[in-house]
C-alpha cells in the first residue's frame, strides 16, 4: 500500500515532536507500506517569516514573499529526513523544485498544476521514504510559489493524486473531525466516518482541520483521506469516497466562525461588475441574500472597511453601504438538510427561547449557516449540539464513567 | 562598471540593517553601475538552524544538513530584494538552483565548479539588480549544498569571476583589514591597500575578515576585492591584484588565533599514509616541524583528542602522542619576511624581555607564526604592534589629539 503522511505545524513544532511524527512513518514503513511524507513549517515559523517581510516592506512583492516564507518548509523537510535516518530508515528530503511540484505563477495563492511522479516513483521503488516540503511549488519560469495558509494539505492531496496513493493521512493536533469545537462543547464527539462532500462543506466553513482547496481536490479526484492525531492513539476520521448506504444522523457537525461582519447595500444592475472587482480583491462573499431591493453578504470582519471602500469606489461615494459587526457564523453540516423541516424548526426553537436574533441565514443541501451576535455564539453551539443530539449515547456513557 | 556587493550576516541581521545595506546598492546603481548583490543569513540564524539539526540527529546526514542551513540565505535573499524594491529599484532574488551555481557534491564543504552567467547577464541587461543567496550551490544531481562557514564570500568572488565583474565589494561590520584586532590593540590602524597574497595569508591565519577559499579564488583569478564597513563611511581595504612598486612596511598586520594545541609524535616512515588519513578526517596541520626524530604540528584545541585517537588508531595504541594545550598562534603577515633578520630579532627581544617561552614557530616569505601560552597572547600582540611600528605616526598623532 502507498500512503501519503502529512504532518502539520504543531506536529513538527520542536525536534522532539518531529521524532514523534517520524515514529508514525516508521510504523507504516515497517508494516511494509510505501510512504511519502509531507511536512509543514514548524508552528510559528511562517508567522515569524511573515513579520520579517512586513518589517522590510509594507507592500511586499509576492514573488519575494514566497521566497521568504517557503523557507520554513525547507527547514522541516531536512529535519524530518534527518529524524527518519536517525531511526535507521532510508529517507531523503525533496524540495518542490526537486520533485518538481509544478504550480501556477499566482504568487502566495498559487495552484498545483501537476506533480511529476517520475523521480519520486523511482525513489519509492528503491525502498526510499521521500520527505516532501509542503506549501511550495515551482512555476514554469523556475520561480518558487506558495499555496496560501494550510497549503501543505494541498501538497499532500496533490501527491496522493499524482502517485495514485491508496490513502492520504493528515496528522494534526486534534483526534480528527469532531461534532463541534471541544472548547465550546466539552463532550464533542469524534466523527469516525464522513463523506467528502461533508468534509468540503466543513472545511469551506472555516473548520481548520483541513484546507478547503485540499478538501475540494480530494473530493474531485477521489482521494481517500484520514484525519488523525500525531500525539494521541486513535483511528481518526475517515473521509469516504462514496456516500455510505448506512443511515446516518442528519446533522453531522457544527462549526463556529467568529469575527464576521455583514455588509448591506442597495442592489444595482451593475452587480456582476462589482462581483468581478471583489473577486479581483480576493473578497469572498458568503451568505449572499437579496431582500427589498438590498443585497447583503457576510465576510471576515477585518475585510469589512476595505470592502466598503472598494464598493463605494466602484459605485460612487454617496452609495449607502452599511456594516454590521461582531457577528458569528454558525454552520451545520449534514446530509439532506433542506428536505428536513425539523432541522430548521429546532434551530428557531433554540433562538426564540433565548431571544437571540437571527441576523442572516443560508441553506443548501448539505449545509445551513446562520449569523448571530458574537456574544451568543458559544451558547448557540452548545444548545444546537444538544438539540441535534450530536453528543450521542456513547459520549454520555463516557461522561458517566469518568464522573 | 559591474560591481558585486556582498553583505555579511551582521549587515543583514535585522530588517533595519537590511535597509542600511540596500542603501549601498542603491548608491552604486544610481551612479550608473550594474550591481549583483550577494547575501549571507541573518546573524545568528545559521547557528539556530545548526542547533535544530543536532537536536534532531547527533550524526546528521550532510545532504540534509545543507537543506536546513541553506534556508537562512534564502530568507535574506528575498528580504533584500524586497528592501530594494521598496526603494523603487528593479531587484529580484536568485537562489543557487535558479542561477544556477553549480557545485561539487561534498555536502557542507562543497566547492563551486561553475556559475552559469547567462540568466544573470540577461537580467543585468534589462537593468535588473539580481540578489543572489550566498553560501549555497546545487550539484549535478540537483541537490542543495553549502560551502562551509563564511561561504557567502566564496559565492561573491565566484560570481565576480563568472560575470567578469570590475570589482567585488565585501561589506562587513568592520571598516576593513586592520593592523591588529582593535580589541587587543586599541590604536590598530586600517590598512588601505594590500596584496592578494597578503590577504590570503591573513585569511588562512584566521583573520575572520575574509573566508580563506574566497581569498584564494580572488588571488588565483585576479578578482579586484574591497573590504569595507556597511555602517561607517570609509573606503575600506583594497586588495590589489598586482604588487605595488611603492615601498611598503615589511610587517603589515598581526593575527592572533587562540584555542590552539600542539601535537607531537615520533616520526615514522609511514608518514604519508598518516597525512592522507588526517586529510580525510579534515584535520589541517599547521606549523609542522621535525626535531630529534619527532614531528609536531599545531591544530585547533577542540580537534586535539580526536586527532590523537586517529593517529593511535593508525600507528598503534602504544604510540607516544603528546598534546600541549592552551596555546595561541600569533602571526605576522608582510612581504619578504624571511630576508629580514631584524624582524626575527625584534620578536625574540620581546619574548625574552618578558620571559615568554616560544612553543613553536614557522616562517615563510610572507608570514611568520609563533606559538605561545594563551595567557600571554594579548600582551605579545600589543608589544609586537609597537615594535613593528604598525600604529604609525598617523595614529600616534590621533592619540595625542584625542588625549
């Protein structure tokens, strides 16, 4: 079996943790599997490099930005190879230009075009364990690029596609995908299986457990994923390629995203021009809705002022654009949500009982999101977790046992 | 004019210092020169990366060691390009594999084989300022290598050769080459001109102002060098290609190297085998001498025990090898030293007056080195600086004026 094992920043934060991660590689290798390792930068290093860049230049050229920040993965790539070799395993490091990982020239948000499998396959056939630097690619003109935050997930999934790997294991500092954030809901439960579509929804909604573009690539290319902990035993969450015929709970998991704002403006006919300009400025619109001649959408709060200025720049200074701040987006992910009115009714029951205003909502087949004032966010997550019975009998039993 | 400007670790230690260094590039560029910049890692970063490596692996694979430590130059390479761009200059970063800087596969002590000038020349012809990561090269098999400590000097000189540059300016945290270490001799004087041969001797003797292999390359390839300060105004030290006809003082500069030891062993016929093994173990023998059937040589103190073991491994455990520790090597560099008995006599006068034992000595045309107990090292340097009149009239005047 050929397995991709990817270790995130907290899994390689110190030399000691690198050795703990390397032990998972050793296990798989000694069980007779072929293994390709992908590493992120040590936790905190990318932030440090990012600070250096902005200390030197307020509006950095993105090609040079990528040269600086991609060095973090280079460091862990070499260190992981050293840790594996010190365990007697035949490992060697591979930087993106050595593989090569071919990528588009959109610096700092580049996309993988193709990973050439030939040199890695040749190394695997000699029994080697290639350790690949995540997050980075090389363009057709031999420039370094990066894939944006969380980009090592993309490298891992893209390698799984290119090498036709049997599975891609993403090692994290959490045991897998949970029914809710355990800091909000203490008895949040690990979800052992979920569909690729559900995973994509969760990732897009800001669940940090997987980079959204990696989730998209895995879904579209049929990569078998597993998310699991580097530090705790456990089988993690398996992301299934095909929806399981077995009946499942309707709501699978809750995600809460704070620091959101909602912009509202008068609807005009030149809306598609506005959309184009917003896309160019990398503003992603979420929860868009139209009502009484106005349109509204949600976005991260720190982008609100800049986006308002941009809209007024396009549509005129006198344009009335309002910003509603300090909101939280709470999302439910599951299967067939739209077809089940009881889901929606349970939600409204919770909100009306606590007299919490619903500031916005959007609903699709697999996802429902609502906007509420940030101060109520944790309360709402806890109540919904209970209403939708996400804790389940199993976790109640565990609670009783540990009491 | 085409100028190579190289900035050492202390010249790029912080974002602010990177901007100070970039100002020198801007000056030269705005005077109409073509400039290629070479950068070291930020002061301290290579040490940090080195610690990471040894925390992960006690006996690191050197290929992976190079992958980790070469990332330091990648960071400053991007940051310097950003600093120049923020000043409105057309700069871009070049990593060794992008140039490419072709190097031998002797990881961690690789040698430059060839620098392909084509892509850099093309960039220069478009008015660009290439910023090249020092210290690193790429092998024929596309592996990263490094040139050893101070290796960015080598990159700079090799680029000067390959691009046929008119001059190579090495920016340091000192004003140039001095007659002695100013921490030992407070009125040590800047040497405005010296020959390439003298520079090579000084560098080989441990004067940290220039990497010895860079000095060797500059001398053999006729590269016009200048060593100067990033932070203070001044013209620095020019290294002349051809010896100047103007009469010069005989002794030019003093270098003191502490933490030395002297090994002594019985001379045997298999000496050339021993030399070969020592070379393989990267032990460089200095101040070799033969007397009464024994041979002795000096070496850095931290290599003494290991070297003794190696000799006994080759010649037999019972072999009598003695180590004399806590020595300092003091060297005089100048022209025609061997032909001037007064140089030697003045030295012996100083030592005998202070009752300091001469533990070893070696003498060539351009260099004289002596070994004395470490505790006397600074005293001897001060006395010799005076005896050989290195302070000169000028500095005496300055002393009087400032008194």
